[in-house]
């Protein structure tokens, strides 16, 4: 899709109308455009066009953006399926396992850990508001250590379907070729596995040298001697990822809008990461350029997954009581409940984990989502715009409070 289709002025076109909620309409316009861009998988054409569009949005707010590229070996699936009992079941390979050639692996299908050439395993549904659930999803340690020539991985979510797993070991793939398939096939595949039916699993991909882009910007504060505030969010994921990423991007831009209008006391740094779903490559590159930033920043606000997904609980992850109390207070002023608070020793999800490991002060927000990592995460059904607007206003005020403090 051409970059010209994404005109930042569309995000402000309705501001003059007194008959609409300006903030909610602005957010709706933004997320609708983001959804229309296509599959936001890292380093794809759509992802990089989306980066240019987001940079233009940043520029419209008076902050000069920079596009920071980082190289990766992109995985482009070719033939990825299971042929068994006269059927062909399409799937998506794990991006951090090994792959097959175009002919695939042939042998009997059996339960994971059996003597069958192809193992059958199943994930659990993950709930991001339950820290640790993502690590339990896939029995991945068993899958990766299995002696099977290949593995079929049935993926579970809040409803039947294909719910992809992220690829934390993207830079160092290991384990047998693993094909993720819809949970709608679970019962039938279990029956085939019990009978040790012959199957062929193909997880054939092409590796393509590619470049992904982080979007960064700096808003100068009145006192350059004060430690900066950092505001961040991922912008890439599987499929359109409309509620997974759209709400966070909207909150990120609204925080930028508020801070730019306020002329804050301290510098404010902004970053939107690509590479989220493939080992958090974006934040790794960002911090490689700025290794002292986690500990050197005054605070870090991170907008995680699914902000504003309809009828979903939230989780606040904070480094200390003070920043958690600030977040809770600003949320409560907007009528938002805090459903869960992470324990201080818990490792936060996603990019916020890098801030914690770096000794930084942070607050990070995530919500659950019934279509997390599923193709149904689309505009408008997967987004509660009014809820995104309340989160955006709350965290913009939180960012302003942190940016104006001089101690």
C-alpha cells in the first residue's frame, strides 16, 4: 500500500467539530489507518511503510522523528502444511525453530514424546494479566527437546483458531521443525495420532536479508541536566494486530501530543519498536545504541499489548511503589480500574523486561485479548475506542507528571 494513502492530516480532520469526542475520533481514525496497512510483521513492506506513516504522525506533533534501521534475516513462509489422511492442513511454522526443505518430513504422527517421527503437541491459552502464563503455553521446552523429526503444534486461544507464538530465540533457532495449526483441528489430529497415521509435514521458508525500523524522537526539556523520561511501545506483531498494537500506538502519540504542548522540565524520548514478535530485536538495537539509558532515565512508560481490547482486564507492572501509585491515581481519575498489579520481583512482559534487567524505573501496561495473535484482531470489532481514549488520557497525564518533576 502506498505511503500516500496514510495522510496524517486525516487524524486531525474532525478536530473542529464540536459534536464529536475529539480524542476518541482521533484515535479511531488512527487505528483504522493502522489496520488498513496490512500485516505488520517485522521488516516486511507493510511494516516499513507503516514506519514512514508513523514518523509523519510524529512530525505533525512537532517532534522530529528519526528512523533507526536494524538488519535481520526475515523468515518468509513458502509451503507450510501438514498432509495427512487425504487432507492438507495449512499452518505457520515457529519462527525460532528449524525448518524443512520443500519436500518436508514424512512419517507417522504420534503424541509428543512417543516414538512417532512427527509429534503432536498442544499449547495452552495465555492470559497476559497472569504473569508466567505465556511461558506455560506451549510446553516449548518439551517440543524443542523432542526427538521427533518434526512437530505439529495445536494452538489454543480464547476461541477456536490459530494463535501464533512469538519467537524469542529468533536469532538462534533450535528444535525440530514445528508447524502451528488451528485448535479447530485438535480432536481430529489426536485421533490420527492415536492410530499413528502416516503424514508429511512441510515447514519450508525463505530467508531474506531485510531491514526493520525503530521510530525515535526527542522533545527537549527546559533543563537538559535532568534525566530524561522515556515513552515506548511496540509497533510490529503477527497479522494486522490491530488491538494488540493499535491501542499502544494511540496512547504513545497522545502522550507525545500532551508533552509537546506542555514544554516539559526534562527531555522526553520516544521510541516505537519493530522486531517485537521475533525476539524483541527492536529494543535490543535501541539499547545497543544507548546502553546506559534504562538506569539513566528518570522513568520509562511502556505501552504493551492489547490496550483497549473490549471487555478485558489490565495488568500494571511497575518497578516501585511511587510510580505504581502515580499510575493508579491517574487511571482512577479517568474511571479506569486497576485489575491486576504485578509483584515487584516479576519480570514484565516484552520490552519492559529489558528496562527491568537494566535497573530502570518503569511502569508498563498490558491487557488481555480474546484474539491475541489471531487473524481476527481487526478493526473495528477488536477495539474499544472509548476505552483506548481513557487509557490514553490517563497515561498522558502520568507522563506529564513525570516529565515536569524536577527532583
